[in-house]
């Protein structure tokens, strides 16, 4: 009975991987039509590398060596080129393709937005080095010290604009000491939901976003800034759940990155994987939203 259960579970995982690859492959070749010209020279196609990078995040494995070992053992029939692939080669390919991760994610975001007239903004701190490592290494490019409660954190800050059904619409990564209000307008522009032809009407945020200048700037765009929790109807909790899922399930605060490029690449892969998981689980495979992790384990 246990063997039969594992077989069904493995079959569901295979189905999810195949669906993920097909989505990525279709969208990627619209973004980069010339990619097929050189595929015969590569062990893995660009679409396979991106799909594997997302699968690694969905599976919750930070180490490329560990992930490639598992992929070779269990999924080489789906990705033959993974056999014998060196982790550094895979890592190099993923970094080279990182510029396509956000366009690929945006390709499906429009189908997932819940109530586009209400948007939610928040930020979270991500520690990148232990204080002792900061002194030993001289720091991490793009990171900074910031006071958080009764102690200090050395790291970066993830600014996230989210829909009411927890789908990330846009995000930015800055040094930890950059104020939230400075990124708000940029996030709205990137989400492309502002203006006469779009439907954004309210922006919910916490007290860190309370700013007269920001309120006036958003009012000119036809958007009401709401920072009082009593007037938010509990909707701001959705972005908190989104950030908590990215931290707890996808380990966005525990990357093994040692450079800024590596950190940006991993965070982009995690947020893209999170969004694709929503799309696959809710729209394609008809599974409950809370069972994202079980599908890929």
C-alpha cells in the first residue's frame, strides 16, 4: 500500500514537472525566438535549465549539487542532459538566463490577479551575512545595516506589491536601509495597473508607507493610499501570508548566495517558482492552494 501511494505521488510530481516545462518552453520561445538555433549544441536547452531552476526552488533544495544528484537519480528520463552535469555549469546557465525569469513570470500573472482594484504593498528584511562574517569579509555588495527592533540586521530588503489573492505583482530588492515609501511608485509602474485603462483604485500598506507626499502622488494617479489597519478589512494580511510563504516554504531568507548576482538570481527564481506554483496548482492541476509543497516533494 505504501509503495502504491509513493507511485501515485511520484506520478503527480512528474505530471507537474512536465506541465511546468511546457509552460516555460512556450513562453520562453516567444521571448527569445532565436534560442532554438543553438539548442543542438547544448546539453540542456534554455527552457530545460529554467524549468529545472524553478523545480529546485519548488522542491526546496538550495544546493545545486544535491538537486542535480536527485534530478539525475529520479528525473533523468525527463531531462537526459542532467546526467553528469556539473553544478557550476548549471549555476552559470541559470545566472545567464536570469533576465528571462521575470518576463516569464509576468506572462502568467495577468491570469492570476484577484481584485486588481485593490493592491497591497509590504517589505521584509533578508539577512545575507552573520555579523561576524561582515567583519571578516568586508561586507556584501548591495547590503547594509539597519536597526530592527532591539537589534541590527545586515542584509537587503525585499519590497513586494501583491494582489488580494497573494500573487506577487512586482518586486524590488534594495539595501536594507532604503525606506519603503521610495519604492512604492516604482512597484506600481512595474505592475502596469495604474492609469486610465487600468483598474487600481486602492493601495493598502502599513504605517511605514504613511507619507503625505506619497499620498498626493498616488491621488494624482487615482489611487487611495490606506495605511490604517481598521480601514483595510483584513486584506493586508494577504501580503503578509505571501511573504511568510516565500520565507517558510521557499527559503527566500536562507539562500546560499555569496554574491549579489547569485542572491538576485535565487530570489528571482523563488518568486517565479512561487507564482508558477499558484498557476499550476490552482488553474492547471485543480489542487487546493495550500498543497503547493506536497506536489513537488
